[in-house]
């Protein structure tokens, strides 16, 4: 199968979780014998074209003129994505399916789908309403409406958790059978050959200190503020602990101020952004990983920690709630509750038998349920569904057109083609 991936991020450009998902999924599909082309935004001095171990990666610039705002920037990027794909098709490329990742590529996906009658599959990684606990301004409303448009135009929609399936069904009124749950996966070889590096660890903590690790973006929905608020209680019960916060983002100054206000300057360390080689080394140095999100559609960081052999504490929300079995392969805390976070961390610090059990069970769970070998097959099945539906719809349209010509009514019966489909097609949503 020839697959076109549209994504605004692909390594080495990593803004959030989409980059790694598109990268790992594309690599696995290529390994399975499919032909995968990724069109993405070019950031920095990376090449415009790259053969990434079989994945054909084309990167586009944005316009030379400066956009008025982020929405205009996204629209300009979409125009250039369309231009690049048109160029590839003129050179002889043909795609069986388009896979669009999030609203940022919605207009390119819609245009290419309609121009070339190519089935469209969309993955919704997160929603604007979910991130912000609602829609409060016109920019958020625009993004929300664009998310709806992408799901409406797609033959099939993929989400990474049952939480997300319920969320977008509620938000966009999608038919239940159109939404496919395919969890994010992880490269099971990510930590091969990587052991605890004590020289690296000593940059952040003393040998006698246990490291509590957070990895992620410095944004409100990641709940880092609640983890910092949990530190005084953790330190009261276990003094030799250091909190390492790895990542960057707009909330960083606020979080640093919170640390100073609590008098935790010598017990909390902000690493800033870590590169792809440093992140696995950091996981191997950690003793406990904490992910206290207040909104989390999936949470691939949990899989990374689990595979690295680091027991996790997560909030009981979204994808985390589906990944983690409390006391079995991880620990949960009440969302937004720093006291609950502290209790789970303290339990792991003192209960060595529970600690070891969680490490064993977590590794086994990731290998059994979250390998890309399995999840790429599930994604391929969704592609097949989309292709079949697109073909049936096209044939139904053709039959109606022919009937219209015979009855000399032109295209008057165009809207009736849905009656000929072998499945129920919803043409408008609430």
C-alpha cells in the first residue's frame, strides 16, 4: 500500500507526541512492506528530502512573508504541503490513502482527498476543548471547528484511547463505528544497550538521592505544579529525594517561581530541553517517574518509563487511566491532588517488594500490548476500511450519475447516492 502521511512535526522536529508517533508508525509500516511518504514542515537546517531508513520524508518551508498569527502560519503551511504533494503526483507518485495527523494539516488533507479521490484517515491526538477545559475564545473555536471538519471529511478516524473516543464523539457527534481506537506504541528497542550512567546522573543529583523524574512540556495540562506542591510532604517522609523536571515550555518561569516560593531550590532541578540521546539516559537514572497531567489523551511518556524499568505514578485521567493498573504495573493519584501524588510516591520509596513487582509487570505489559508491530497492523486495517468505503461511495455516485443522465435530469439525483451504499453514511453531524 502507498501511504501519504501529513504531519506538522517529524524528527528531528519534536513539538509534542505527534512527531514520535508518525516516525515510529511510518518506520513499522515500511518494515511491513508498505511504501510510506511523509510530508512535513522543515525546521532548522535539515534536508528538504531524506530517506529515513525506507520512509521518504519531504520537508517544506513556509512563506517568506510573515503571517499575522499562528492560524495564518498554519494555513500557509497547508498551502505548501498541497503544492509539494501535487509536485510528487505529477512526477508519478500515486497514493492509496492519506493519513492526516491533527487539525494542523486538515486543509491540505481535505484538498488532496477531494482533488485525487483518495481515501482520508485522520488521527486526532488531542482536542482543543480538552486541552483548555472548554472553548473560550475565537482562536480556540476556530481550532475546534477545524478538528470537526477533519473528522467529517475523513472516512475513518483514529484515536489513541477509549477516553478520546468518547471525547470526540461527544464534541463532534461522530458515528460510533467511524472512530477506531489504536493506542500509541513504543519502539521496544529504545533502551537496548543503555545502562545507568552515574557520571551523567551526578550532574543532577547526589548518589544517595532518589530521583523523581518528570519529562514533558511545561504547560498547564501536564500538572507539574501539582507535583511541585507534593514535594514538601515527600521530603517530610523521605529526605534524600531530588525532583528532576526535564523539558521546556511557556510555564517554565511560573514553575521556577513556585519552587522558590516553597523553598525547594536545592531539591528541584530544571534540566531544560533534552535531546533524543539524553532522554533515555535520564530515564535510566530515575528511581520513580511522575506524570500528573490534568488532561492526557494517551501519555506515551508512561510507556517510555515503563519500558526503561522506572515505576510510574500517574493521574487517574484519560489515557493514563487505561494504561496503568494501580498497584499492578504503576501507581495512580487523584487528578490535581498533590497530597495523593505524594502518597503514591512515598509508597514506592518505602515498599521495595511493590516497587519490584511494578517494574516487572510494567515491562511485560508494554511488550505485550504496545509494540508497533501490532499497532501498525491495526492501523493498516483502518486504511483498508477507508479504501473500501471510498470505493463503494465512488461507485454509488457513478450509478446515480448514470441514472440521472438516462432520465435527463442532469445531476439532480446526486444527493441520492447514499441509498446505494452498503453501509450507513452520516452526511451531517449535530
